[in-house]
C-alpha cells in the first residue's frame, strides 16, 4: 500500500549573503538537506529539533508552500504539483496547516463562523446554508459551542482560538494536518486540552499528523514515530518511547537530557558545549561533531548516513552501537 | 563601500534625470510661452519670431535633445523673460529662500522634538493631550490660512511686524513662524510615537531594573533608539529647504525660489522652471542619501546586516 | 528561622485602565531567605512577573502598588526613588525572558555592562573594562575582550542571556530574579543557562527567584515552589512536597496535564475551562469554577492561606 505522504531525499537550499551588505560573499544554506520519511493515514510523525534545524521548512515543503530544490514529495503516490496550479489547489484540500500563533492565523475582523466556512466558499463547496451547517458541526467536533459562531477571535481564549484554527483546517475533510508548534503558545493546562482533542480527532477521522514541536514530552504523547533533526538532516528516527528512553544518537540524548523533569530529584544531565553552528558553515563530517562529547577522528571527516539499527530504528551516527543507551549515564 | 556609494550616486542622478525629463514634456505640453510672455494679442509675426528665437518651432524631441545636450555642458538655458541665464537667476534667489527655510527648520526641530518627547514621557497627561491637540491643529490648518491669521493679528491689529515684503529683518519673522508651526506639529507627532514605541521595549525596563535613574534611561537608552525613525522625517524636512516655501513666499511676497517658481510657471518661462525643479530634485536626493548614512551611524543593525535573504 | 532576605507582605497591584481599576495581585505573602532558590510558577496572567516588577517599582504609572516589600529594615513600597535605584541591580537584580530585546540594540555590550559597574561598583575606565571582561568570562563567553565591542544583534539569544546574567552579577546582588530566563531559548541552550545560574549561585551564595511556566525548570533548579493562580499564591511548598504530595487542586491539575518523557504513556488530564479574567474574578476561590472538588463554600469567599505543615502553605478549604 502506498503511504499517504512519502518524502524522499528532500532538499531546500537558499542563497544567502554572509557579512554586511554590500560586502560579503554569497553562500549556500542547506535548510533541508536530504530528508526522507513516510507517513501512513491515521498516524502521527513527530518532528523535533532546535530552531533553525529545518523542521518548519520541511513542513512548508510538504505542503508545497516552498518549492523544493531537490527530491520529491508524494501524496498518496502522486507527485506534489507546483504551488498555485489547479492540481495543487485541489490537493491542498487534503492537506492543511495549523500554525503556532492562532491569533496571527485568524482575521480579527471576521467572525469565527465565517472564518470556519471560508475554505468551503473558496473551493465552492455547498450552498451557504450547507456551509453553515457543516461549519457548526465541525465546530461542535472541536469543542466550540454554536454561540461562538458569531463571536470574533479576540473575544475568545488562546485555547479556543486554536480550536477555531483546527475547525477551519478540518472543514474540508483533509487527510493530513501539518501542525507547526500548534500548542507552544498555549498555557500548560490548555495544551493538554488541545493535545487530547488532536488525539480524539485522529481516532474519529483517521487523520495523519506531521507534528512539529520542540516539546519532546508532547511529541511523545502524540506521535507514533519521531524524527530528530539537526542542521537540516534527520539524525535519528524511530519509536518515540524507545528513542527518548534510549537514544542512539548523542544529539537526541542531549535533547532528552536537556528536558527538565517535573518531579523531585535531579538527574545528571548531559549539557552540550557551544551552540548549533551557522547552517551556512556546516561542519565537515558529522555536522554534530564539534558539540559531541563522544566524537572520534572518523566523525570529523566522514558524514554518517542514516542507517537502520538492529532494533529497527534509524540513526546517523558512526558510534550508534558503541555508545551507552541509558540517559542517566 | 565604494561600490555602494557609486550605486547610490548613480541612482540619484537617474532620479534627477527622470524629474527633468518629465518636467520638460509636461511643461512643453501645457501652454505656449510665446503667448504668455508676449501677451495673447501680440502680432502673429512677433509670435513667430519669438518661437524661432527660442527654438520652439522645432519638433519636441529635438528641443529635448538640445536641452539635454546643453545641460550636460552646464548650460541650462536662459530665461525667456529677461534673457539672463536661468541658473544665475535662480541661484540669486536661493539665499532669500534659505533665509526663511533654515530658521524655520531650526524652529521645527527646537519645538517639535522636545514637545514630542515630553508628550510621550507624560502620556495621557493634560500636557500630552494639549500638545497633540495643538499638533493636529498645526498640520491640518493650511499654511495660507495660518499666514493670513498671523498677518491679521501681528501686522494689522497689533502693528508689530510688517505684513509682507523683505525690507527689514522683521519681515522674515512671520514667514518663518508660518513655516515652522506646521513642521513642528508633524515632527512632534512623529517623535511622540517613536518615543512611545521605544519606551515599550523590553530593554527600557531592563535598563531601569539595572538601577539607572529614569532620566538616564530616557537620555541614554530611549532617545538614541527613538532617533532612528525620527531621522526619516527630519531628512524629509531637509529635502524641502529649497522648495517647501512656495505658498508662504507667495502670501508674504517674499522674493525667494517659491515665488520665482510661481511666476515662472505662470509665464511658461521654461528654462527657469526646469532649473528650479532640478535644484529641488537634487536637494531631495541629497537629503535621502544623508538620511541613509545617518541611519548607518545611529543604528548598528543597519551597518552589519548579516544574512540577507530569508529562510 | 533566620530573618528572610526579602519579605513580601500583602503585596497588591491595581491597574488603572482609565475606565476601571483592575486588581492583578491580591495580597502576596512571600519570604525569600538568604541564598534560597524559590520558584514561582503559574500560567500567563497569574501575576508571577508582576509581583517582582511591583516590588522593584518597575510597573509604571498606571499601576498602584500596596502592601510591603521588606528588604532588611527598609520597605521598598513608597521608598524614595533614589533608594529604589540603589536596590535595583545592587541588591536585587533581574533578568528577563527575551534576552535579545532586553539589551539596547544601539549600544555595545561593553558599554551596557560598564553602566552597571559604574552605578553599583564605582568602577570606571580600565578597571571597569577589566571587570567587564572578567564577568563575561565568568558567564562562559569565550573571547570576552572582543565580545565587549559587539552589539547585541551580533550575538545569539543564549549569548545575550549570558550577557544579561553578567550584567546582573555586576552589582553583586543578594537576590537574582530570573523571569522566564530560558523560555525564548532552545532546549540545549536552556540547559546551559540553567546550569550556569546554578553554578553562580553555588559560588556566590546569591538567592534566586526563578519565575517560570515550566514546572520542570522550577523542579530542577529551586528548593521551594510557589504556585500562583489569578493573582494569588495558592500553594507554597518544598519541591519534594509539590511534586510528591501536592495539596491544591490546581497544582494537582497542572501536574496531571503534563506528559512525561519516561514510563508508560498515560492520557493527559486537562484542567477544564479557562483562567478567569482579572476584571471578572468569581467571588470565592478563583479556581472554583474549574475545580473538580469545589463545594458550595468555595464560592463564598476567597480561601485564606493556611499553613498545613512546616513550610507548606495552601489556599484551599478542601485541602
């Protein structure tokens, strides 16, 4: 069976000028550098990594909002048509995006109901009465009451606004939701509400999620599979429980160990030295080697490929088998 | 840096060239200088002779080519009215105009900036509201209305100042005030909003949290940042030093560039109008270049913009 | 118990919006001991940042502050401005959420550090420059001498937060108030900054108030936590108690809403409803409308804070 979403060897480069204009030289920034993954219907792939690792660019590439420099995106086996074409528009009905800041994604002068109905109007679906009917039923499905229909976004709370964004994305009956940090702007008690809603919608509607977040705990909660990105590449990919409890890649390990734990008792933590390098000056060999406490000579010269390990997960590290797996070490 | 400068200069020259070209065609299409200068009921032979003498009987593009050709050699033509070189005629008037626009510019800065800062620092106070009310009044009242009111009060009623002309130094006072008020009003509004924007920034709170006195937070942290957007509007005002006084000069019969422009346009004294427009464009463009450099000087982020082109 | 370093007593804040006066803080009682690390957690709008901005008189003219902030024998509320300026940065320093915009974009790092050194340590010229270099070095900035000539936009967010910490240390304060110091930073950088703060505290014996929405950050970096909700402290207890045996339903709710990174995945239990508007608080306990254990009495009057064990205070009649 073909996967709902299949991404192979996706590349996105940008030309950037280094140094102050009008000086400096042009250099190439590899925002996404050879990313491949599959996502089946009804499943969630979590994409984690720090700012600038390429996860948001990957999301835009998947939706065709940014043209790829190389590689391809296939939706249900078909190649993604170029942005703006009628075929792309038709396909976009099946893939929707949910952004981090619901207030920015919504038009504050337009009532909630009209915003939820808007995609239907754009695609010319149904009569006005049918659209209204559909919008109300979708709003009910995401936990919004009928009286919210005539309200405006600023009159609602952050969590409710994210529900509007979800309702608007769902009104076209998509198969895939690309969620870019959908809960980061929300308060803790509301985050759980939205995550539970996403899980419930997936069960009910068979949605697939590409779930981008820097919050590993939430990603584990919602994902069937997780991919960790560093400087435009996937460095480790696999089952979230195993990945987070026994990371194979030192970067995953550092990410996991950087998460403060909300219970008493401190653990030893692996604190990385330095900051992620400028993506324009990608280190030779393994891009992570300058910050990696385990790096050996080989890491400095040879770029590790993403390969499948004995336990089924994939990791891009020469030392994946040799390193201890336990976080506490 | 040199490449940058050369680029800027080239663009500036292009702007000026476009202005002259545009003005040339608009002016030539909008009326016959011969009829204006000789009067409408002049004998046809005289009109014909006048046209031949000034080359007005040749095709327009030929006139244009000749004009540009001469202009590149520094000859900007002669006034059709008194036959003297247009450039000389215009330059003679420049000091008169500057005599009112420069003091008016100083007045704008001296009133507008402090008023704006004060209003921002005392936001929503009575003083703030009053300043902003005056400011709105200042730039919504047309300058000729303001000029007439000032004349009525200070010349006619009180008799303290002359109502027009340029005989004494006191004659300059009313034109300067008229010009200054509107500019000061605009500047006050601009400075206030720039200040308010800056005062809301996290680094202002952080500077206070460091233990700096409010006075030093304002002078050392808020003002330098508020100066960045204010520079734009001040630069624009520098650009209007030459041509910003057309109405005021006309109302007060002040013999500056503005009045020369009005009478030359009325007479279709083409060469003179062209020279004035050239001068105006040159001042504007120069002011723009200065603003860019001032930006670079006060805002380090402009100096070293790192990555250009987005993600 | 020793005399606390700072003691907030009945601290209130009202904001005058011109149309109405809205109470944002409803009487905060909080002691911070010498060298102690206290966490302040709660969701946005609960008043955790306002508490310390009010204590230092940094809220601006629309805020009316009441109650007491005791620092030694002094009460900072209503104190003369000059006295407050001496305390700010000198006795109590603050660092903020967004380090890159907390530094002035048009001044060099060195100048901004020098300002604090001149204010609180009377250092100038070469001695100030030397001390600035030492401070940058102390907060783990390599090549400190050169960095002094950099502008904030030339440094990363993590580096700028180190500069902010260096600036806070310049005044050798007794208390550092860190207001969401790592929220804007990436996970691995957050870990570096929190480690640095811990290390500095161990070396200098400085007390710290760590304000955060992240229970994990607070759990790992403080001794004691105050949980705030709608302008009140609802629970105040040592770390082990808060995470082991929380008493207030809101604290319990926050913990249940938080997913774990290890162990079996369990369904999250969200807290129903939303935080009430400060201008429209319920008459009784502010949490009652969202509380699963609320009874009729909860809606009558706000619960008073009761000490249920040594060092454990709760504002809940059902606790």
